[in-house]
């Protein structure tokens, strides 16, 4: 299967590409929050320092936004 950038642009593909992006952007954000926030929660439970939870959530959002920029922003 050719990469997304190598596919021929047709009206049928344009709608699907937008729909895929519309679902994957919030998915990246949500998974970043859950994975890195969960890692922060586990680290907080282990160390007893509860500052790791917001640090993990902020780190997850930041990395997810960066991934969205790399994938769709260029």
C-alpha cells in the first residue's frame, strides 16, 4: 500500500484523509494524556511526591501536539 503522500488525489481520498486526521488528532492528545499522566501517577504512587501527575499530563500533551505537528503540520 503506498504511503499517504504517494496516493493519487481524488475526491474520494480527500474526504477520507480529512476524516482520518479528524479522528487521529484527538486520539494522539488523549493517549498522550493517559500514557504520560499514568506514568506520572505511577511515579507519584511510588515516590509519594504528587507533583509527577501534572508533570506527566503536561508532558503527554506537549509530546502529542508535537507528534500531530510532525504528522499533519508540514
